[in-house]
């Protein structure tokens, strides 16, 4: 029963951690896209062009490697914990 409790609470904690890291990473990427747009604004730029630039950049982010690497939050800590438990016992 203790093992089940460890798995359930561990999954909940890792889910919250994943959500926080994911939101932070998306925020940082969006901020970089906004700064990039502000640095090289075309003369005939409209707010729609800025929104499209940021939306296309975020679409690239969504399919990129960084988002997939954040999923390692669910793999690495259980691997480390199970390795420690194995070597201790």
C-alpha cells in the first residue's frame, strides 16, 4: 500500500512540476518572440502581423524538441528514485 501511495503522490507532484516548467518555458519562448519582433519591426507592420509572427513561432515551439524534453520530468525522477531504492536494498 505504501508503494501505491508513493506512486500516486509522486505522479501528482511530477504533474504539477511539469505544468509549472511547461508554462514557464512557453512564457520565455513567447517573450523571446515578442522581443525579436520589437527589434526588427517592419515599417508597414500591423498588430495582426505581430500576432501572426508570434503564433507561428509558438506553433514551431509546440512541435519542437524542447517541449518533448520537458516530458523527461516524468522519466528521470522515478528512474533516480528506483535506482537509489535498488542500490540501498
